[in-house]
C-alpha cells in the first residue's frame, strides 16, 4: 500500500464531515442498498488485487474501525483503526470531472425537470446516468477512478483500511447522491448555483425546433383570402330568437342591440374588404 496520505486535497470547494459509524450499525447482504452505491463498490472491488483485504475491510467497516469521514472534491479521508488499536491515515482519491464535463453534465440534468427533483429526493435515475453517458460524461466511477492511499505498511491494493473507508463511503453515497457529486468535483451548493444560472433546455421528444427570428421576419407576407360577397342588410327580427318579456328583460331593447351589433360588424367587413382590394 502507498505510504502517506497521497494525492492532492481536491483544492477548495465544499467540504463535508460525517461522524463515525457505530460498531455493528448495519448488516445487509450486498452492503450498499442503492444501485449507484453498488456501482461505487464495484469500481473499488474490480481493481482489488487481494480479495482477503476486501473481506477484512468489510469486517472493519461493520466493526466501527473507521473514524469520522471527510469528503471534499476528489477526496475521501478518515483515520482507520486496526485490531490492535493502531491508527492509520487513509485516503481514497476520486477522479474529478473537468469543467467541460461539468457543463455537459449540467445540460443533461436540466434537459429534464425530473432529474434534479430525483437528486434532491435522494435518487440517481438510470436515465440521468445514461443521458450523461450520451454526452461523454461518466457520472459513476469506473475502473481506475478510485485511488486508495494509506499510511499503513501493507502493500496490498487496496489495504484493509482503504477498503473499510470505501465500504462505509458507500453508505454515505446511498443516503445522499450529492456526496458522489461532491467527490466528482462540485458539492450541492455549487451545483445548485450552477443550475440556477443554466438556461433551460427543451425536453427530449417534444419535437419543438427553434426558428431564427431573422428568418421569420424575412418571409414574404402571405396573401389575404378572397373577400366574400356583400352581405344583405341584417334583419334584427331574423337574428334574434323569440324572447319573452320578463323581469329585467325588454325584447325591444334586445332587438335594437342586436341590430346595432350587426350593422357595426357589416361596416367593419366592408372596410376590411376595401382595404384588401386596394392592397
């Protein structure tokens, strides 16, 4: 195992601290409950050179051998205790996304309103991961993205201490996907600020296509439809159905109102027809 803390601190950005998990906190068959938590562990386990160290790491994680965990961009850190009580400074470094990758990831998140809502609800939709993959951004860590370092003298990769830290980190990622995003480079506060400044993108499948304004205004004006023949003078008696006088209802007044409206409508039609003929 590499001696020393190894790597950089991730440089600036948000830093989260989590208290140590108590001994025997959980006993679950697959260790991580969420599919993205299991993907995290797969990235660690597939690079392991010694399955015995993984087994010991799981025992250390269950046994409360890991102290408080600090999460910062690209970095997990904790003090891990062995069976004899010796302490070791353990770090797991995570490959961070570049600024351009973050821009593409933000676009994938804003492409569908449900993506951000799911993250805020503690979920990582498969659809979001696929959308990120479509723009060449790997949200979940893959082979070689996790790099363990420990001050212990062991040479295994990873050692039991780094394995224990990785296993407990899966519990944090299970509970809050923003921990994973922070490890990828940006925490919740920075990410939400970036999303607020991100212009909304049309959802896929809407079929809406933008048209340049210059093209719209440059199109020729369409011809008006032909003017209909002159209409006869309106007959108020023919337009108004039979109305029986009643409280507040005067049939004569209604006929006068209908006649006035009809004359106004006919006059407007005549004026519009003359204007179209002149054009």
